[in-house]
């Protein structure tokens, strides 16, 4: 799996929400100023080439749908961030959240509780 550009991610977020759509429906979901039809169509073709989406032909129209789930991409993106910025250290990640994002003690307690629940499920 490869990282998405900002434009590709915007289209994927819409397709994940809609499940399937034609180019016009994707554009309709975008915030103004809306990009040109050809621009979105090009991004969709690139995404299809990368294997993120596929299409089914209905007459002359192509209906596009994701082949990668949002959860799969989220997992990939998180792993990339963990590897590139936190040296695969959850301690470094939590330290960053506490120091840089001003995580308070109740939020930290919540994270610990979730971790304990997950540990107990194993």
C-alpha cells in the first residue's frame, strides 16, 4: 500500500462514506471551491491505478468503489507515523501526546483503561 496525496485522501474519504459513486457525486460532496470535473476524474484514475478503487460500468458511466477499507488505510498510515516519527515506541507516542497535545490525566487514565481491557481480552 502507498501513501495517499491530499487530493487522493479527500476522494477516498468521500468514497468510503458513500460506498460507491460517480465522479459528479464525489464532486458534490466536496467543499467549495469545488475542483474541475477533469481534475477529480484524474485523481480517481490514479487511485484506480494504485489499487485503492475499482469501477463497474453501467452503460457509459463508471461507478467507483473502494477496494481498500478506511480501517486498512488507517492501520497503514498509523504504522507509517509510528515508524517514521516515534521509532515504533508507544512510550514515545504517549509522551508526545502528553507533552505536545496537552493530554490531561483523565485522558491518560482512559488510554490506560482501554489498554487494560485489550490486554484482558487476549
